[in-house]
C-alpha cells in the first residue's frame, strides 16, 4: 500500500554512517543465475537471527513450562514464533529498502532524550539476553568437562571474540559458523525426540488449543514470549541483511525482500522445532513424572537416568552449541545498537570487548553469589526482562516501516500496520499485568507516571539544538 503520491526512495550513499561498516554490502549476489543460487546467496541472515529463538533463555522457560504444565504452553511457543516471523520480515524490509537498521532509524526519527533512553533500554535487554547465553554456555562446559562455572563464563567470552575475529575473512564465514552450530542443535533434538517418544496427540493439542493453567504459567508464558521474540534480534536483522550487494532498482529490491522473507521463514520454522522440542522433551520426560526442573544441571542428570548417558551428553552438546551461537549474534547486536543509536566509532575489537564485558561481569557476580543454583529461574527472569523491552522495539519498527518517506512503494499495507500495532499493544498490556503482579499497583503507577512525565518533557519542554 502506498500513499496517493508515490514516493521514490533511494538508500543512503555507501559512505553514509552505518553499523557493521566492515561487512556492509560485502556479499556479492550473482546477477544472472538460477533462482536457487540467488536464494542461497541471500540465505544466512535468517539463520543468524534464528539462534536467538533457541538460545539458553529458551531452554530455561521451556524446561520450566514443560516440566510444570506438560504440553499446555506449546501454543505460546507457536504463537510467539508466528509473531517473530512477522516482525523479522519487517526488519529485513527496513534494512533492504531504507538501508538503515532499526537503531539508525530511531536515531533519525526521534529526539535525543528518546534515543538515549531507547539505547539504555536496548543495552539492558542485551545484557539480560547475554546473561542467559553465557550462563547456559558455562553450564554446558561444566556438564561436559567439569569446568567451574566462573571459568566457563570467561572462556565463553574469549571464545566468542575469537570466533568474531573470523569476520576479517568475510561475513559469510561467520554465517557458516553459526549455521553449523544451529544444525548441531537441530540434530541433537531430533535425536532427543527419537529417544523421548512423546505423546504427539497431546503435543498437537497443546500447540493449537490455547490454555493458561494459572498465574505462574502466565509468568512463564511471558518469559517464552521474551525468549522467542527477542528485541535485539530486530536491530540485528535489519543490519545484517545489508551485507548483501544487490541492485537498487525497485525490481532488485523486491527480489531481495522475497529471498530474505524465504530465508527468515525457513530459519525461524527450524527454530520453532527446536524451541518446541525442548518443552516437549521436558513434558514427556519430566512433566509426566511430576518432576519440576529448577536447574539445567538437574535436567541433564534426570535425562541421564531416564534416557541414558547418550541423551544427557547430547543435551549438553546442544546447550553449548546454542549458547555459543547466540553469544556471537548477541555481540554483533551490541555493536549494532551502539553504532546505530550513539554513532560511536571505535575499533571493532574494543566495541565487542565492551559488549562482552557488559554481560560477563554480571554473569560472574550472579553465579558467584548464587553458587550456580537456580539457573532455570535466572534464565526465566532474564527472558521476562526481554519481554518488557519488546514494545520499545516493536512500535518503532512498525512506525519506521509504515513511513512512505523511508519505504516508498514498499511501505507497510494498512493491515500490516494494524496487526503490528495490535501486537505491540497486547504485549504492553501483558507486561503491565505482570509488573502489577510482581511489584504491586503503587510501583507500577509510579513507573507509569515517570514515563508520562518524561514523554511530556520531551514533547513540550525539550528543545533540540542541532540534529546529530
């Protein structure tokens, strides 16, 4: 859908400020070749973001949901995945058409106080996400090699810096590493499903018949939503689709959108299988026996006794591959939001070191304080924090892709706008309900008053001196 006067939009010139400048338009797209070869050339960004939908945060919420409520919350995973596909396709459109990632679009469209506030919220979300990832990787290293958790956190941080060093050999190398890790996780859960022999009838019922057993299930459901529709993935995807060097005519842009859509749908459908498989495994092995999983280590030992040593080892391997792949993309997302919101131009290795430090330091402190206990509860808490951040990424995304000045003839259709704003509104309402349940109405009222006061000050009191 376009406005009455169709707007012709040209992407920013190649020398304009960009996130991940070292990878921008670095992957060539064959001009005249068979469609499947062009599809393969575009394939990759979807799998990069798919790791966020099967990371250790998902493990925490899914293990808790499956062991406590059986197959009942599978519909939450299914619905969350559909929402994720919808939003990630919009991210790809924004990056391909406007030549901007979501952080850059926010920087261009909002006043500085709003930009700084959004950046801080996004950094907090990335810290929460990275916390889950490094804790998951550290637990996996402990299960496989007996490595202390604190040392495992440090190894995870150093390892991801080493892997990101491969970027100097081309962005496709990073995509290949992540794809290999994703397929490792997928293969591990195919094996686990073969051993677990779940009740597929109940699984189908739980997928397509919504239910909400109690208030605790609501908390876990919001954790599943936050773990599945991850806010930093919206910033990541809109940036890495710009690594493809395709033509800039409307025909070429339309084709790029089509291939990126296929890449996204295929990759996130694969992620749905993994995400659902974790809950199904927990429901069939633990839930059926009335066992509630509170620790990743506990899940590992219970699998050993129920399905054998092979199952426990595969579980740990999948957890390690999941954690490592998601730390790579989380580090890239940190670089993207820092460059997009703040336009800080520092050496890539230093940016990544800062991003890693923001996650590793809290992880070590928390693990030391807790003694490595309650890992599942820690993961659930981190994913609920992600859910709280979601509206602050979804609403700007819908606004940016609904702007004809930015998107031209590729602007959102009316139904896309309505659906997008509806999703953002529902998630916001659920978050308010959850906060009220946890903090009480007085605290929530105070937070709401502070947000309104900030918005009124920005709208009527703040005066922008110069456009950055």
